[in-house]
C-alpha cells in the first residue's frame, strides 16, 4: 500500500473515532436508564432498517445507524420478531438487539378473582387482552384442551385458577387459558391429591366441592363448617341441596324460585344425589383447603343464610334447620 493511501486511511479512521466515538460508546455501554420504558410496536414484515428507524423515533436509541450496523454484522437483522416491546431508553444496543430477538416483552397485569365462572373469566381476559371473549370461552369449555393439559375436567370450568397474571400484550387466548390451568396444577399438587384420596375423592370431586364452598361462603371462617356439612351429607348419601348448583344449571339466575329446584340437570343437587359432574366456578386456595380439610368432629347437616350479612346458621337436625329458616325468613321480611 502506498504511503499516501496509508496516511489517508489513518486520517479516515481518526475522523471516525473523533466523530463517532461517543456514539459507539453509548451503543455498547448504554446510558443511565433514568427514564421509564418506552413502548414500541414492531409490525409484521417490517424491514430491519424500518425497525431501527422506529427505535430512534421512540427515543430508545439516539442514532439508529450504529444498531443497524451491529444488527447486520451479527445477523440479528434476520431474527427480529414482531410485536409490542417495552425498552428503557439508554439500554445498551446489544441488549436491545437481544430483546428484539427474544420476542415481545410488554406485559399486561390481569387479576382473576375467586369464584368466577369460565364465561366471567373470559370476559375479563377479553377486555384486557383484546381477543373475543367467545374464543377464550371456547377453549375453556373444550374437553380436549382439558385432557391435553392433564386437568381432570370435564372442561376447564373450575380450573382457571384465580390469581394475578402477567400476560404478554400479544398473548393468544390458548396461551392465556393454558397458563391459568397450569397454575391450578401447580397449586393442586401431590399433597392435595393425596389428601383428596384420603377423603375418598378424586381431584375432580374435590375441586367440584371446593367450587360449591366458594359459591356459598360469605365469611372466610365459614368455609370449613360448610365443607363439613357437605362431607357429612355425602357420607350419608343425602342430596347436597346446594342452591349455587341450581343457579349454575339454570344459566346463573340470581334468585331461585321453588319450581327451579325441580329443574332437571345433573348439576341440580336438589334432584340428583352426590356431586355435580364438575366444578361450577373457579375456587381459590382457601376453598380448596376447606374442601380437603372439613371441620373435624362436626355433625352439622344443614345451614341457611340468616339474612344478617348472609352469615349462615348451622344445624344438626331438620327441626333446628326449619326453625333457623323461619327466623331467617322473618328477618328478610321485616321492614
């Protein structure tokens, strides 16, 4: 190489260092992330140059040329994924490229309360994640999906575990529903299965009872007593006569009439003895625990809402129960 060309190359490199040194430093080391994460949406089919321009437009990088160059040299430009990302401005460029290759990372916080039916949970998921509620519900009511996840079924009704979840912004209905069902599997583990077996129940039967307890209990301390009443009735072969099961069979009617108690459905525990075919809602941890550990030594066989904040009155005999029902009726009818 001629001396003048060596000199020219040296001058060019010096100019690059002087002009771009600070930018290169920021690319590899980043800046102090003193700002909240910025939201950037990478559309499907966007070119890598367009992606880099979006990062600069959103203020995530100061000069997109450096991240474009690094992405092309390292092959990251062929592995960028579409979706919604949250990235803190000032994050080192190499880390940004890594995030874009890993996939969308924006999360949405969704809380599913205890005691919801599948259709109610589907409505919350639809409102938060944007997909149609019908799609969430179709998956939740699929026996095939329940079987594929190892859930005792007959559907995922009752197994969409109530919890606070963090879903990705582009979470699919199938992925969201599976995450909830797998959370139930983690909660209802080997110890819970063993406890259910000791009570002579399958996991589905234990969860079905827990769902009824969840629907009946007003106060936390009532759960073990309600559980004991139902365990006692099951042991004697009596019908459970649980109002929430009739409401579920009728399509969630709020107020029951006397004629409703004769409605022919396997979920109607006034008509059919034993437990319904499956859960009627998704119980929380406390109701699951109560179903597996009813109050010891209890001989109570009845309870009725007293009318005083719905707190139940428990009875051991039919005469006691009828008296409690009359008092509850008088309380409700009083001005």
